C-alpha cells in the first residue's frame, strides 16, 4: 500500500489548531515512526513553535511547495484549505489523510474508521478522508451490533462540545462564562447565539431540507462507512457548553433480537470500545471522564420497549482524539502495517 520505511516524514497542516495540536500529541503518544515532523499553518502562526518529542519545531507557512519529501500529510485546517492543497500534496508524492469535509463523499476517496472499514483503504489513490467526529464514534459502537443483528434504522441526537469548531470557540465558551458569572454581557462571535449556559440545535449551515450539514454528514457518512447505502437514519445535532467530548443518544431498530446484556457483551468484546454501564452504581460515560482517552465509551444500554427489536445507547468519545486526530493517525498506521 505504502512503501515501508523505518521512519516517515510527516506533515501536519493546521498544526496550531485544536485538532492539529492533538495530531502531534497522538503521533508522539503512539510512537508513530516519525523521522521528521513538518508543522504547517497559515501566516497567522508564523514564528510559532510546536513541541514534539521534547524538541521545538518551527511552524512553517503552508505553500504549494511545502510537501517535497513528505510521506504522509495529516490535514486539519478546514475544507477550503484541503480542497486547494490536498491534491498538491498528493502530486508531490504524499499520502493525505484529510480531516475536513472536503473529500468525504467523493466516490474515489475512501472514508475510513479502521475498526469498521479498514478494507476500504486498499483502493486509495493518495487521498483518504477522516469522517466527521460524531459519525466516527457512532459507527465504532454500532458496527458489532450491526454485524450481529443488522440495523434497520438509526435515530441519533448529539450533544457536541465546542472544540469541534476549533480554538476560537473554546475561548468563546470560557470568555462568555467569565462574563456572565461576573454579571457582564456575553460577547457573541463564533456561534449565532450565546453558547455559555445554553444549547444550540444548530451545527454547521442549514440546508433546504431543514436539516443542518452536520446532520446530513451523519446520515451520508454513516451509510458510506458501513457500506449500507440505503440504511434509514435521521439525526439532530446539538451544540452544548462542554469543552471537549461529544455525547450521543442513539436509538436503533434491528432485524434480529438482542437483549441489553447480549448487546453489552458484544460491545465489550469489540475493538476500541469500553462499556461503562452500571445504573446501580450511577456508572455511565461522562465527557469530563472521557476527555484525553482513546476509546469510544458506551453506557445506558436498554431495550427499546416500544418496538419488537430495538436498543437505546449513550455514546461518548473525545472528539479531538477518536473523533479526529487519533482516527487520522490510526489510518496512517494501517497504511503501512
Ligand atoms: O469548518 P471547517 O472549514 O471544516 O473548519 C474546520 C477547522 O478549521 C479551522 C478550525 O480549527 C476548525 O476546527 N478553521 C476554520 N475556519 C478557519 C479560519 N477562518 C479555521 N482556522 C482559521 N481560520 P482551528 O481554528 O482550531 O485551527 C485551524 C488550523 O488550521 C490552520 N489554518 C487555517 N487557515 C489556514 C491554515 N493553515 C494554512 N493555511 C490556511 N489558509 C490554523 O492556523 C490552525 O492551525 P492559523 O495560523 O490560521 O491559526 C492559528 C490560530 O489563530 C486563531 N485564529 C483563527 N482564525 C483567526 C485567528 N486569528 C486571527 N484571525 C482569524 N480569522 C486560532 O486560535 C488559531 O488556532
Ligand atoms: O465536518 O463545529 O468534521 O463541531 C466537525 C466539527 C464540522 C464542524 C466536520 C463542529 C466538522 C464541527
């Protein structure tokens, strides 16, 4: 798939952002064989440095000639940057793992969650897309259930943290909280309304069908990753005043019957999943416990008593790690396994 070397030159595009910073951390945490790290960002970051393996590396401005000698380029600087520079990096000989929405639904581009469809990587043509954060954590949890009893319909509601939007949004939540707790007025810049002490049923732009782009990403990306083009799925995505970690309430209707206990056992045996589910001890996954970890956490597993075969689940993961940076690095690892 990729020429095997003892060490690779790895570029991170968007190296100073919320996800880019995490990508560099994950490369280090997992001992990815990095020979040279090339941190790239916009001119706003010129003069900045990033830390990698105890050493500082200068951030360079992303240019068309930035990819000479680069083996792998991890992109997280937004869709417009990926549209322009993704093909430039591929032309220079790099394999691109792109975290933006730019290429995900392109039929020539594999959309990969290694626990679910690593096989799709064999058809890559230089560019591989990393799915939307909310989609990633949901498909990791649903894959073992689908393999067992076939999912017919998914109804999902998300509770998404502000870090998905980037550093500016994290600063806005902190700043608005400070302002309101000191009896001031909240300054609104990133989101259409105040996010501190609020919930916004609005992530990404609205489409003519009344859904948001984020909601339709969950529909279309889930179908592509699971290889089920006509799977019934409907989503409501909600922004909540949490810094890191997305949570989801997921209801599934299945062809076969699974008890809650059988579902818990399947989930516990599947790769990348931790089951935290003990109502007797108030045990269920929480964003404040999950932040900084790698697994997808599942709790509140219950049979849906309103249908013959159905389950309810509560799914939490670190959106910057499994939802973005970790999944991208896992894809790179798969490429020369
Ligand atoms: O919705 P999308 O398009 O798919 O976007 C997804 C992600 O892209 C980022 C944002 O992440 C988001 O999670 N993003 C989107 N729109 C952006 C915009 N207008 C944007 N980033 C900057 N400007 P993020 O903010 O956590 O980090 C983004 C990373 O990408 C680098 N980057 C942005 N544009 C780039 C680029 N790299 C190369 N070429 C470009 N054209 C970005 O580096 C960061 O590493 P940076 O140097 O641009 O930003 C460093 C810090 O500056 C702050 N900042 C952000 N926007 C502005 C700004 N400062 C001044 N003016 C701004 N307009 C942030 O705190 C940023 O971390
Ligand atoms: O499509 O603002 O990957 O939380 C994921 C995070 C879009 C924005 C994507 C957010 C993004 C979203």
